[in-house]
């Protein structure tokens, strides 16, 4: 069994990235097989329950008020509508329903509806995940009491590159929220984005920050930047030859996440739509074992269910039905 370590050094992680590609892939696949069934991939579905008008200035995001992306701001969806959408996801075979809100943080007045949504989605036998921005310890406790299974809050990049992408909240703010989520007993989902113009060293720093948290996140989403016109990064990268992260470098990042965080679910997240099937296959080989399904992420398009069914058939993959190795609490017992 692989040893679970939270004392990785940047040098060790840089050395992983530097391995010959086939050697890196082999090592990642070995770790993957030791802890996960390599032919099983978890299916998660996303829904934006409150879109646009976000006061934060994340340079990649179509939902920031600072972006001129054409995404219209809307209010928090009705509980009933959210539950209808969750039912569709369940029928399509999804295991987890992830709900995102374009907030800096939830307001007290939003919490009763959020709690009702968590309870309702959970009662359908789906795992619940929310991403609502920063959380206070009290809000994290309220969500835990409602039965929330996972909270997503990404560190996004290395501490150094983070500051070049977001100015309205710090990496420390993000780490504080992760600690509040962890202390409340909710499973942690935290990852970031590759392809924002960061260096290899930043990708090493990104994996280092996650893999040296006191406890590894149960889920680690690795997104490839979806360049959206009207966002700082979307516009910047559209004008440079760096427009898209090199597939091999993306796979290296997935492999480094797998090797350093052996028990975590590594999610091949945004950006799949513009990736070839071969590149996605390499990600699964490198230890990615979770994806977002459906034809929409939060605001950006995603490979639809038909394309994914065809991909799974081609690769001989099947949806994960059991539990993740790291889960902190039992699920599917509606409260
Ligand atoms: N407002 C909440 C927050 O930031 O915590 C939740 C929603 S936010 C959209 C969730 C994550 O999606 C971000 O942290 C970022 O990692 C990812 N994301 C957002 N826009 C993206 C894009 N254009 N391409 C890739 N990933 C993106
Ligand atoms: C994560 O890491 N990726 C998801 C989820 N967590 C919330 C969001 C991806 C968003 C992609 C851009 C969009 O749809 O606007
Ligand atoms: Fe707001 Fe989240 Fe988008 Fe940042 S990533 S602008 S916090 S919705």
C-alpha cells in the first residue's frame, strides 16, 4: 500500500513532473490501481443555482461583474426547480449533484433555502456538493447539519500565481474556508485550473499546496482553463500562442495529483469539451477517476451524455457506483 504523505516538498513534486512521460504515467497508474478500480469513473453533474453578478474578480470567470462575457446575473433558483434538475441528473446516472453560486459568500438570508436544497437533493439518494464562495465556521456547521456531503472551494493555482489572477480575496482566505469546511466534518473538494498562463513551477506549487494540507481533499478537480471572451484571461490567452494548455503537460499535472494524493478522487473537470478522446484517455490512465457529465458546466458547454457514453464504451470504462475511499461520513441516509 502506498504511504499517504502530507510532507511533500516542492523539489519532490518538480521531480515527478520532470520524469519521462511514460515513467510518470506508469507510476501514477500504479498508485491509482492500488487504491481505486481503474475502470470506474465517478459521474458528477453541475448546476449553477445562482448565476453571474459576482463581486469577485477571478480573471478566468465569466460570472464576475468585472467580466464582459454576456452572462446575465440571476437570482437564486427556486428550490423546486433545483430538485427537478437533480432528478434529471439522477435519471441520467449521475452519482453526485454539485451546485454552484456566484457569490463572494452566502448571506444569512440565503441559508434557509440552501439548507432546504441540500436536504431535498440528498433525499433523492444523490450525493450533494455545493460551492458558494467563502464560508464562516457557523455557515459550515449549518451545511454539515443539513447533511451536505462535499464543499468545493478551489485554491486555483500556486500561492504566487494566485495573486496575479484574483485580487479580491487571498489564498489564505481560501485556506481558511477549507479549514472551516473540514472542521465542520464536511468532505473537502479543492483543486484548481491549469492553462492560465502559469509556469511549470506554478503547477508544482499548486499540487504542493494541496498535497501538504493537513488532510488531503477527498476530491481534487483539475480544470483546464475554458477561455471565455470578455474575461481577463480569456482575452489575454486568445491573443497569444499559449491559447491552450499542452495536453501532455495537463496529463502530467493529473499524474502528479494522483501520485501525491493517492486516495483522493481526481476529477478531470472543465475543459474536456476541447480535449481529444485520446487526451482524456491519457488523463484516466494517469489516475483521473471522476468527471462532470451533461452538456453544461456552470455557464460553459461540456461534452454531453451521448459523447461520454461513446467515450466510456470506447475505453471500456463504467460509472463508479460504490463509495470513494476517503469519505468521512456515510451518505444516502437522508436527514
Ligand atoms: N463562486 C464560487 C467560488 O469561486 O468558490 C463557486 C463557483 S466557481 C465558478 C468554481 C470554480 O470553477 C473556480 O474556483 C474555478 O476553479 C473554476 N472555474 C471557473 N471558471 C472557469 C473557467 N473559465 N475555466 C476553468 N475553470 C473555471
Ligand atoms: C470545479 O473545479 N470546476 C467546476 C466546479 N468546480 C464548480 C466549475 C467549472 C466551471 C467552468 C466554467 C463555467 O462553466 O463557467
Ligand atoms: Fe465569483 Fe466564483 Fe467566478 Fe470567482 S470563480 S468570480 S468567486 S463565481
